[in-house]
C-alpha cells in the first residue's frame, strides 16, 4: 500500500462514515495528505484529516478521528490505527501491504514513482539564459512534471525561474557532481560548487546515494551466486516470506520506498527537485541501516532461506528507487563504484 493508496482509503472511510450518519455531512477533501511521522513509535503514516474536518462537522478532532479510525481498521493492508491528541491518526501497515510495495516496485521498475497527479496542469518551465543553475533546475522540473502526467504547455506560457547565481560552474567537477550541487539546495539557498563533491567518502551525500545503489546491486549479484531464490516468494504469513517485514530497519526503508511517488509529485508540483535529492539521501541512509541489521545473504554454512529472499527483494526495490530518483535528476547510477 502506497501513500496514495492509503490516502484514498482514508477518503473512502470518511465518505462511508458520512453516508452512515456517523459524521454530519461534510465536504470530503479531494486529497488527504498522509506522511511519515516525525518520530518513531507513531505508526508508519500519519494524517491530520480529522483536524481538517472537525470544524465543519461540529465535533472535536478526537471524536472525528475515532470515527475514521474504526473504519480504517477494517481496511485490508492496515494492521493498526491509533488516535493521538489532538486528533491525529497514526496508521501501521501489515506485512502483506509491505510485500505489495516491494512487488509493485519490482514490477514497474523504472516507471515506479511516475503517475498522473499533474495531468490537468500543462506546464513548461524555463530559466533565464544567463542562469546555469536555473537551466538545470528547469530541465529537471520539466522531467518531473512529465513523469507525473503534466503535458507541455501549448502555447507555452513558461514559468521563468529568476536568475540565482550567474556564472558557469567550475570545470573540476564532473557533470553528475555539478548537477547534484545545483539541485540539492532549496531554491533560496546558495549552491556549494565544492570539489569535495568528487570525494568518495561517506560525508559526501551524492557518494552515499550512489554507493547505496551500487551496494544493492552487489548484494543481488552475491545473492544469486549463493543460491538465494529472489523470485520465489513464500505465501503470506508462512515462514519467512513476504510476511517477514517487521524489523524496524525494514519498515523504515519500506516507508521511504512507498513514499517515493508522493515525493516526486510534490517536487514537480512545487518546482522543487531538491525534495527528490533529500529523499534519496534518507533512502540511502535507511538502506545502510537495513543492510547492517537485516542481512540479505546467508553467512558461513547457513542455507539460503525465504527470509534471505524477502530481504533480497527489498534490496532490489531499493536499488530501483535509488536509480530512478537519480535518473530523474539527470544523474547516473553506476552499478560499481
């Protein structure tokens, strides 16, 4: 279950509650925002929809949240719903829903993260000709917009990005490093075109993202050599198959993977490719934790198991999302570093 699917489930719960007179007639919002909670222990996702509806419904946010929670608890893929003051809904997905995310990523491949959320917004973004950063940002914003369904404006009425920092970037940086340096900071921040971006070190965010992708590819190669059957999932709830995703490092990683389509759409809608870059950093850091705490490869005389296969599938999904995100930014994702 992706955040978009969860958002639809929340809207459906609200509509059904209104139809059943559990809530007074209210205008259900066209979009319900579900996000990763800011701290652990608050479920996999949280939404403030009850706070939005409380005023029109003439109820307290907590009362509205309890009504919605009762219906959400019956939805497939949702394991638990808790109400937190003043009326937030904290939602925990079940293992099957996590397995669905992994299958969806692996089925869609490089198309995962694409959608039609901007299909009703014809847009073409252009930059001032003397603004190197603006040109790169405009190119990537247009790519993100097309990935989320926005057709080119015809006739074009471009949103002109204001010149930010005139002058060509230094030539001692490679094209990938230049792109990252220009795209990673928010629009209001000054990019740091620092040769230190060339260093292959964990303090270099671009290196961490690309290394996480390369590391995932290496794990998959080793899994194949060790006889881990990545494409033979066990039935739900049996042994260590898809139902194995319960370790905190696994659920954190899965949450970031599931959130990727929403991040891409938001970045396109707000003309902010830095959101994609920062999400890739979080994803890479989460993958390294998962890699260290949840081995996907058998050790020593250990036999390959369904658990190894499930974790290898999650590794594969992670690599796909990292590569897709980098390619949307116009940056390469090598299999070896």
